[in-house]
C-alpha cells in the first residue's frame, strides 16, 4: 500500500500542479468539439478519486494529448472523439487483463523510458512557454493571448508575458516552501488576477443547480465514427500511451515513492485507464490517461499521497454537479500564462530524470528520441527509440 493518506496544503498545492496540461485541452474540446462539460469534468474527478484510492500515491489525470490536440485542430465531431475514447478503453483493457503490457514493459530498455520522459518534459516546457507568449493552439483559435482577460497589454508588453514572468519568479522563490506551497500561491494569485481583470464570461449566469449527469448525453457514435477514430486517433495515440502514460509513469512512480508505489504497475495503470475512459465515454467526456509529466507536476508542487487525488477529484466532482455546464465560467478565471508557469516547472522536473544516464549509447538513444519527437511526435519517437536501443546493444557499434 502507498503512503498514509494526507490532506494538507502541500497535497492541495500538488493536486493543482497539472492543471496546465488538463485545462487548455479540456476547454478546447468542450468549445470546439462539443463534448459535454459536466460529464467531462465529472469523469476527470471520478478518475482522480478511483486511481488515488487504488494506487495509494499521487497519480495524475490528463487528456490523451494526440487525440485531444488533433481533435481540436481539425474540429472533429464529438462522436468521433467519444469513439476514440471507447476504443482506447477496450484496447487498454486487453493489454492490462492479458498481462501483455507487463511483457512490453519488461523488454523496454531504460534508455527508451528516459527518452520518453525527456521528450515529454521538453514538450511540456515548450507548451508552457507558448501559453505565456500567447501562441498555444487555444489562444490562436480565440485570437487572443489571454482570451478571458479584458486587458491584453500593459503598454507594449503582452499581459500574458508579465503574468508569466511574475508567476515564474513567485514559483521559483516558493518551490521548496512548505508553509506557502508554490502551486497553491500561484494558482490563487492567478484567480485574483482573473477576478480583477477577467471578462467574467458566463460568471453572471453562475447558479447552484445540483443535478445528476445524463448517461450518453451526446448519443452513441456510429460505425463510421469508430472506423475513422481508430485510424486517425487511436493508432497514433496508442504508442504514446504505452510509452508515456504506462511504462514511463510506472517507472517514475517507482523513482519517487519506492516500495510505496508497488501497486503502480503497468498492468494496473492500463486497467485503471480502461475504466476511466469507459466512465468518460458514458458521461460524454474526453479520452483520459495518466502520464509521467502529470506525475512530475504533482510531485514537484508537493503531492505525495492519494490525498491530492481525493482533493482535486472531489473538487471537480463538486463543481460539475453543483454548477453544471457553467463550470467553465469558473475555469476561465485562471489566466493562460499561469497554466504555462505550471507546465514549465512540471516539464523541467520530468526532463531532469535523464541525469541518471551515464552510458553514451543510452544518452544517444534518449537524445535521438527527443529530436525525433520534436520533428514528428512522441509515438514515432518511442517506436524509433525502441528499435535504436536494441540495435546499439551490439558491441560493434560505437557512439
């Protein structure tokens, strides 16, 4: 079993550490793809609680990034997105239930795991900088660096850059402070800015309206949706999920928590993600996963136990059930630049796992995977790195 469950300011701060990954894609898939906001955030909350209770240590919940990014960029229909979530659920269930994922994990070289972590960390840092500069996909689609603030510039300087720089310095100063946890302070400061300078979009319509969610609120996808989703979304997503959300996540959990993470196995993560995606599908939400980047974020900002999962999970469940579709009005209060700061520090924490690599060949594999990932995507980087690592086992080849 994991650590005894704790509920304190550090667990609360750590639970907020991964909002930079979760919120931009969640908001984008609600606004652009038409997913149900109540079901989406309720599924996120339930998945947080379920994984925390079983695993016993802090564990992240994230959108499946390949699916989410491509769906938002191409404005796919809600039915196509839902179909991809159900298909991922079934495939992960097969991998976990049969034990196939354990075999894959056993034969995945350490250099490949570190390459996935380095690449994911770098991508998170890059996305964080984009959110601060105002060049992330959601910001481009809304044609504003801070879509939910009435002020866009202070003189010639974009407001997002100012908020990001202040948030960065504040986080740096408080990163090891246990009385004033950085994640909690920075998110609270962002909400203050949102209340003072926000557009308050939808906030005047906010009402307590407790009601249970609908099941299959968007209906059931058609066969053509499943066919399209499998080819366009599931096939590119699967290698990334196996590499980052399963193998790299389990490895990082062992690094952070040692024997306390014995329940965080590749098999357990697959089955938990399968169940989480089944719940999300039924509620009309987005495809969900865990991930090494999210775990690094939770850990960096103070989370250690399942308490962080229960805190953020209960918060999302409560907000979804209490405010329904108007939950987005509350989330709009948090500036994009603040989410960027969280991503920047989470990404750096994850990328630093490469420091335990000493062999030149292993370092080459990890760096090659980073280059391939930046040029294509993490799924390709993972597959090429896997092959490259085994080729370089030959003593005839020198780096």
